[in-house]
C-alpha cells in the first residue's frame, strides 16, 4: 500500500513539479513564494523568473548579438517555423549591425537590453557608470528603430538588490532564465546542445540561448524537439500575458507602463 502511494505521489510530483529541485522542495520559503506566484514574477524586484507552469509554452531567448555570422541564420530558421523569439542585444553590436536589429523586429521578434558593452557586469559598477551601461543601449536602439527597450537581462545574469533598484528606477522589467543550453562552445555538437536544452525544458521554461553559430546549428533540432513534446514558442511579452492572474496583473502593469 505504502509503495503504491509513493509511486502515485512521485508521478504527481513529476507531472506537476518537473524542474523543482529537492533543495527547493524542502525549503518553506520556496513554497511561500510559489504560492504567491513570486517564483514566476517578483513584482517588488520586477523580475520574471518563469512562465506559467500550467501552459505548454516556452520562450526562446538569444543573448549577446547581433552577430553577422549567426543572426540571419537564426532569423531564417525561426521564420520558416513561424516562431517569434526574444533577443537580448548588446549596444556595441547593434551599432555595428543596425540592419540586423531592423530585420529582427520586422520579422515580429522582440529585442531586450543586454547592456552596452557586455564587458562590465552591472553588479561590479555603480551610479553613473551602471546607468550609462543601461541607457546607452537604449539610445542606440532608439536611434536605429525610433523605439525604446523595456526588457533587460544583465550580462552574465549578474545582479543584486542594488542593480535591481537601478533597473526598476530606469523602468525595466528584468528577465531571468530557467534553462541554460550552454551553447557558447563553437565545437559543441548540435545534438548535445539540443538534447541538453530539451531535457531541461518544462511548461513555462525561459530558454537561454545565444546568438552564435553553434546555436544556429542546434536550433532546428531544438525546435522539432519542442514541437514533438507539444510546446508552443512565445516571446517574453506573450509569456508575461499568459501568467496566472496575480503575477500577470503585476507584470502587465509594469510592461504597459514601460511600453506606453
Ligand atoms: Zn550575455
């Protein structure tokens, strides 16, 4: 009887809480935040951590571009699949390739702020230097597109409470990730990258990819694997609009404030 109960409980666990590590599972603070939806979107910090766990969708995010040798290939693969994604671009790369910024948006994708030079980590610099790293990227983006950036991912995902105060004051919604594809090694095979990505994906995953050649080679396999498993690919903005009521209301309010 006990064995049957354990098996049943385990299968419920696997079905509903895939990706929840055991250290989180035994931590009361984790369950408190999870009950309040703070583990999806934390409105005090304005950080998106995870999409809706009840919706079979994932967000593909591509950091560090635009790069000539990979952006066009990635855009072509996404267009063929009829998928939109979110690109966290670096200011100096946008200056070098404004046409790629325009191509990316024209295709219905969205672009977020990934700092001006990606060299300075936002928690290593402060005050004017930190604000400049963030603002300069928006100035470049605005010169190219006439629009402003509202999503931000800190380089190396390095942030602390002080960084979050700055991003909030500058009016950004910070985007984390749940699934790292570790796709930055040019010698890594497409199969390994795709396998690693798919094995760590669940409902509401935010997948961290890069605008590199290895990513472009692995992308068709990642997309067909996601499709096979019934996941729809959405942009971060769409993912926010599909969150459960509490976190959705808070995040949409923040986004609307930024985008109006
Ligand atoms: Zn980066």
